[in-house]
């Protein structure tokens, strides 16, 4: 039950005594260690030596920039990440490669790889007994592969692309040949895989190229035919002729419009100059006329002559008048010529306008033609795109086919792995290592024997000592009558328990020889006589009777008070020592039954449970000197607890369910007072130290109260230690 205190809390481990046991048993420890070491040395010396060799592979791309196929980039290189290298480890240890190496090295002929070739007698007996599978049930090739895999180790070096192939064998040469052969077989396997892939590629590309050739021809023929039917002739810059002409007309129209605008602007400026009578020298088109330039030169000359003659002649001189007349005529001529220039500009603007109208009409016509050409050009471009795609695919296939054919013809198929460390024949075996094995056997056996010695000393209780601060209170002993089997003396002087624990108190009996009768196989009981109407059984007999009868409850009544309450304690301990679960319920007013079992301490008990101050787990404790559990009287007010006495049958039923036997010490009680405690499988017992009329009256009263099978129990002759010590169970 939870809440039960363990007796281990009253003892501690004496470490000094515990480890001193190693010194006391040093010879046995040493002899066992030496024997185990000698056995290990013999076994290691007789073991077949094993040799180990290893070959290392590096997974890397063997293609260089000069041999890599055209168009391939770094992203198209083989994946060499952690998963890729791990996959290659599985390829190295694949069944196909191992079978190839086994056939190459003829491993089937070696007894080392065939468990059925040389079976020992012990192995045959184990096979017959079914303790070991029969190797002959497997085919020879599977037996070889099974042994092969047991001696082979293939792993990847962490955080690298290195694969290690290890093999162990009793033959050092074979230990080196196998990993080298596996590495060569792996490279050949990879090369064969590449050759197979390359051959499949060329076989697939050849018909595809033939088909693409025909499709490219058909596509280009459709383009040419559509171009001719749609009159989509190509001009400069690979553009359609209609589109090119439309562009040229647009350019010409822009030029004519610019020329017309310039002519109109110039004519307008000349017209304004003539209308206003101003100088026309500022008009560039007038000045550019050759006649006007000569008239201007003549005008300048006449003005110079007039100025020169004016120095000597008067203004009315005929010579001066003639020159002035000529000058006036020149002005008229210049103005006349300017008007002619104006007419020329007007005519030029008109011609430009007419040319513009013609170009606009031609442009509109060309626009319609260009629109038609654009619509048909859309379909033409689609045909050209299809032809270009077919042509590009054909060129790509041709390039790959040439590369694959050249690699196949030249037998250049680099494997993405290389052997950078080949296995060599080992000169020393890796197993057995005699010195480490012998040393480990010596240290291990010595350590195990030391642990075994310490555990034996610990569980025996010899390494236990009372806990610091704990005090073991001796059980209070009471005077017991001396037990007489055959004849009793007339008188017996009372005496107390001596130091050896022997009873020294005798009770006066009649000097008569009682008749002996037996009850089944139990201890003989003393029959009733006229002078001795009731006789009691011993503690051992009472315990045997309770166990044999399957009693669930044992109600003890002690008419003599607390002194006789030890009987219930002794019976409870006797039954608990047989391995049954036993609880002693103390219902005495003074707690005479529970105090010796708990060293006199005050703990919650039955009164606290009745008063609803505690639970079952709080009131059940362990006997300090046996495997029995105890429910003491408790610390609650007895008057308050007795007001809930109706709960006693429920409590008793719960305890009976949890324990094999519930022993109740009631003290001096009668038949009515124990009525609430009685249930199925109940035995009523009366304990006494000295038989007298009071004991007989109590027994008769119980029988009269309905309890016919009343048993009288006496502890006379039972061995009680004066100073209880922690036992092995307590430790």
C-alpha cells in the first residue's frame, strides 16, 4: 500500500565495511580474474588470424573542358552531392558486382566462403537440435554471397566523396585482391552503363535525324510556295517589297510637303515685301537671282557715278539728270524681276501641291497592298518559324549524334570515379589482438567480481548499520508460563525473562497428566480436564491453523490486558513470514499491540481514519521487525472516533480485500463488542499468559454469544529476542 514506511529508513550502508569486503576476498577476486584472463589468452591464441585491406574510390567528374560535349554547362554535370555518393555506395555493394567478383576470384572453392563445406561436430549437433539454421538449405551461390557480405564493408567517408571498400579474410592476399577487384568491377560497370547509354542514344538519334531531314525539307518548301503565291517578294533588309515601297512613298510625300511649305512661305514673304514697297534685299530667293544681282551692281555703279559728278556738276546738269534717269529705270527693272521671282515661287508651290496629291493617292493604294501583304506575312512567319524550329532541332540532333558516334568509335567513355588508393597485401592481422583482449578480460573480470562481491555483501545485510539518530526500542516482554507437555510440577515459582530470552515464569497447574489429542496435522492440543477446562495452542500452531483454514480475519481478545496483546503481534509476524500480506489493527486503548512494532512512536491510526482526519495511505505503516503492516490506535479523540463506529465494517471489508489476513487486537472485549468486526472467514482467538477461571469465563461467554470455534492461544515457549535488530529483510 502507498504510504507504508519501509524499514530501510532505519539503516544505512556502512561503506567502510562494504568496501572492506573487497580486501577480505582479494584472493578469490584475483584467482577468478587470472582464470578468466588465462581462458581469454588461450581462446585468442587459438583464434584464426584475420587480415584486412581497403581500396578507396573518389567520385568526381572526369570530363574536361576539351572533351565536354558542346552546349553542356556546369549545371548538366552529374550530381555529386551526399545523396549521389551514398547511392554509389549501394552500387559498389550490389549483388551483380559481388557475383562478378566471386566468379572472377573463384570464392566458391574456398571453405572460408562456404559454411556447409567444413562444419564442426558442434555445429552439426546445433543444426540437428534446431538451434541453428542448416547452411545446406541455401544454394551455393547464396552461401558464398552471404559470407562475402559478412566480411565486406563499404562506406562513405563523412563529408567527402570518398568511398572505402574494406574486406577481411584469413588469407592476406585475398584480403587485398577482393577490394581491388570490386573497385575494378565497379569502374567497368559504370563504363558499361555509359556505353549502353551512348549506344541507345545513337540508335535513337539516327532514325530521328532521318525523319527531321524530311520534315525540314517539307517546311521550307511550304514557305517558298506560300511566298510565291502571295507575291510576298523580299526586298532590302529582308522586308516584303510592298512594305518597303510604302516606306519609300511615305518618305517622298514628307519631302514634297516640306518643299511646298517652303515655297509658299517664300512667296508670301516676297509678296508682302512688294506690296509694302519695302526692300526686297532681305529675301534670299530674290537675292539669289542672277539678273537682280547684276541690276543691283549697275545700280551701285550709277550711284557712285552720280556721287562722283555731284562734286563738279550741279543737280540740273544734263549728265546728272541722265544718270538719275538710268537709276530710276534700274529700280523699276529690279522690282519687275522680283515679281517674276514671286511668280516662280508660286508656281513651285503649286507644282509641289500637285505632286503631294499624287503621292497621297499612290500612298493610299500602297497601304491597301501593304495591309494585304501583312496579313499573309503572318502565316508566312508561322511557316518560317516551324521550318526554323525543325532546322534547329535537326542541327542539335546532328551535333549530338556526331559526338556520340565519335565517342563510341574512339571508345572514350570516362567514368565519374577513380581509384586513388589500391589495397596492398597486409602484413599484420587485425584480429586477434592478444594483449588488448587479455587486458580487457583481466580488467573486466576483476570489475565484475568486485561488483558481485559488493552486491553480495550489501544484500546479505552485513554492510548495514543503524541509521544516524535512530533508536531501536526493545519490545516490552511479558512473563510467559512455562510450557509443559507431559507432567507439570506441583509448584512453579514465578521468574522473569533472562538475558538469553528464555522464559522464566511458570504457572501453577494441577499435578495431573492430561490426555493428548491431535487436530489433523496440527500440533497436539491439550485436552480439557476437570481441573483444566480450557487449554491453549502455541503461536506457531495458531498461525498454521489460520493459514490452513484460509481465514481472512483473526479477532484477538486479551482478557489479561496489554500484557497478553503480544500474542496477536507474534501470530501476525508468524503468518507474514510465510509470504502472506498481513495487517495488524490495534484497537486497544493504550496501543499495546502497535507500540512495540513501531518503536513506541505516535502515528495516525484507526481513530484518525474513523474521525475522517486521514486516509488509508496515512494510517498504515510497516512493522520495523517483519514484513507485517500495522494500523496503530491513532492520535484522534477516541470519543469522537467512536461516534463513527458504524464505519468499522466498511473499513474491515476494505482491509480484507487488500490483505490476505487482517489481525485485530481488541484487548478485553466480549461477544457484543466485536460484532462489528466479524465477517466471512473470521476466527476468534483468546490470548492468555496464565490460565485461570477468568480465561475460561471469557471463552464460555464468547461461545454463548454465537462464536462456537473459539481458539485459546498462549505465547508460552515462543522465543522472543530481547533486543530486536535490523534483519536482512529490513536491509
